[in-house]
C-alpha cells in the first residue's frame, strides 16, 4: 500500500534534513514490561497502516508513503531521574531526525521509574495532527491494559479522493476554480520578497504550566457567562499579554488551527492524517477586554463558517510545483504574527485502568523549521488545563515568553475574580 504525500504533508516533510517533530508526553502509575509495549505497537500498526509506512521517492523525486512490514516503531528506554525528565527529553526529541527511508514516522520514549513512568509518542508532523495522536494514545493505553482489546480497523486515507467528495473533486467548475486560485497564489508567492537567509533561531525552549481543577472549572463558567468559547478567551488573553510585554513589537495576530474533521466528515477521529485549516484572530485596540471577547467570538464564527476544506485541499494539490517557493517564503519571509495557538480541548481518554492509572497527559509540543516557532498548545485532562509554550530566542526571548505567560495567567485570574464579584 502506498500513496503520494499531499501538498501540506510535503511541506512539513521538507527535504528530510530538518526535523519537524511533535512530542506527546504522558505519565502512568504502574509497572510495565517491554514485551507488552511492543505488542501494543504491533496491534496499532495492524490497525493503522501508515504507522508502518516509510518514505520512498519516485523518479520525479516526489515522496510517497509506502507501507513496510519490516518497519517497527523504535523504543528508547532510560531511567527516571526526576519528576520533569519529560521536559528535557521532549526538547531532545525535537532535534532527532527520523530515518524515514527505513523506519516509521513514529517512535516511543519510555522514562522508566519504580512506581511511575513518563512515556512519549514522537511523530513527524507530516504523519498526523493532534487529533490523530490522541486517538493513537487512547488505543495504546487500552492495549497496554488488555492485549485482547478490540481497537477496530482503520480504512486509511489513500489520497485526496478519500477526503473530497466525488461531486466536488470531479466538478469542472470546482476544478477550474481550484486551479485558478492555485495559479494566482503560486504567482504571488513567487514575487513576494524574502530575506536571503533564515532567521537565526538560536536556542529553543519549552515552558509548561497548568490551571488546577478549580481554576479550570471557573474559567469554563466564565466563558459560558460571556457566551464565548474557552479558545476565544485564551486567545484574547494571549494577545493582550503579547501587547503588554512586547508593546510596538507585537503584531496583534494569533493563528489558530481548526480541526478539519469538523467540516470533512470523511476524516474520522482515528484516521492518521495531518492536514489542518487555519484562521487568524486579533484584538480591537479601541475596546476593553470583555467587549473584545464578544467581537472576537463573532469574528471567529464568521471566519470559521467560511472555511472550505475541500476547495482548500484542491487548491493546494494543484500547486505542488509552487512548493519550493512557498516553503522558502515560510522560512525566510518576515514574521507577521505573534504566535500559533492550538487548543486540543478536553482529552476524552480514561484515567483509570485495571493495571495502571493515567495520571497526566501533558500538552503536546512541536517545533519546526518553517519560520516563527512561537507556539502555545493547551489541552484539558482530568479537569486541569495544561499549557505548553515553546519558542526560540531568535524570535521571542525566553524571558519575554515567561513574562507573557505570567501576564496571560494574571489576565485570566482577574477576569475570574470579576465573575466572583
């Protein structure tokens, strides 16, 4: 089984010389043996063919996912030294290239302790998104607890035809529209001026914190009282924090990934898939925080309603010849947004199992070579909202990132106090 990488997947893969890795850490309380972990991965690879895919290039140097029965998920084991080993190991995994011509685009790290273990899935970002990763995590835990668990079978996505309905994909009008938009975009990208050299990223960092159950619950109640989503509130707080700390250096723009599964129902929750949609949000500096919440929520709903995953994918698939210029623009173009903010929401994975307890799922971290690395990811597990804030000194100094974190927490705390009053 094989399929050609889609435009977005090729962009994330690059030429293979620069890592673009997503790390999903979690903490288990219990004792484990290696053969059970290996068996769980064997069953996962049976269900998900692309978890045993390697990358092969055709005669035109175009990359393809190609299933290899020899491709086993690598496992690295190390002894636990402290509570936060996963933070340092996450950063190490950012930089490790995948040997994707011979091994899968997924590997596993086991930080082995006596009573608790920290474990990490590491995916190349071209293979899957956060939604896919959480589905794989849930299945892994079921198999680790009970090797006889039925995790079903995936009908894998084999190309754009498995996502875009035939009546759209084969429509003359839609094909013409997609091709025209693709050509216009490709031409525009070709002539946008870019720097001759990449920005020097310098050292990268990862900051992690969380809201306790009470604060997380109050935050959700506040959002309901304001009739906004948690995502909108956090984006508003993040933008205001950037504005206060960076002042004239702030762009007042945060880009937010939108789960494509909300619009393209052909993509199931357990599909291994990496394509995403995006919107950009900003604050109106003429108004206060609460007024901005309502304005931003309206803007988010309007922008989201206009998202069309089918035409977007068709446009991108018509523009493979523009990939080099597009990648160059992302790498060398002038940064125009403050941060990417991704909210995975509530992680619907059980915490209690017969053989162990899932104590924590930490928000994923990701860092790659395509321009500004400043990214914040949040997720909620067992009622606690967890944050991962990653970036590079060359784009945003860690001292500023820490100040932005503190200001963001302060803004949220002040809003919750106003609700209590």
